[in-house]
C-alpha cells in the first residue's frame, strides 16, 4: 500500500513539474498571466523603433487603446498623472500605450491636444494587438521587471487608487 502511494505521489509531482516547469513561467512566452510577455517592435509617435525588450529590468504598463474610445480617453488622464508622479518614476515604471490601427497624424493631434507625454506606439497593421489577443479596448498588461505578465485588465481603471494598487503588483 505504501509503495503504491509513493509511486502515485512521484507520478503526480513529475506531472506537475512537466506541466508548469520549475521556474514558474518556465521561460514560456505568451499573452497570459505567468508567461513572459511576447516581445515586439513598433514605431512611436516620433518615428523611433521601440522594442518591449528594451525595457527588460523595468516594470511596464502595456495598454492597448484608441482615440475614439471614451473609456480609453478617461484612462489616459490617469496614465499621465502616474507618468508625472516622481514616486512612480523612481520605481522606473514604463508606460507604453499601443494605439490600435489609427492614422498617426490623428494620434499625434490627440496627444498634443490633451498634453500626453508618455510613450505611445503605433500598431498600424494590428500585428501586436493580434499577438496579444486584444478583442476589446482598453486592455492593460502589467509586466514585471523580468518580463513576466503579472495581471491583465480588461476595461478601464476606475480611479487613480485602483491603478496604483495594480501597479504595486509589478513595482514592489
């Protein structure tokens, strides 16, 4: 009886290790919590090429949005407040707002009108939003300094306190 139990436990432990790996994410890339975020390269609104991997070692708020989305517009105000807050800049927080398939001139006008100064990337052909399985906006991925997705939030943040509590997942 003891031998059967020991054998069963050994098989169960081996199965868990095979399924999850020893290092949590097991180095597997993906677009879900616990995976290493897919790397990508997009152009920012100034014409610079930006890779997600450029920010390895820093916590990243990766948001998908559009100028016509009312919830996105409200959320952008919160992002700008966080971006300007020196407490968050001391934590090396990076904000990357990925605009979905809009004309770059319209995006630039929108940003200038509202005075947003955090990094906005242009996903002109939708390849990055497709890779991240974005089906509605806004959606935000919270990625820790090791590149691991810690949370995915569908919909807008309700308040600055709500946003800050979620950012604690990747900055503390």
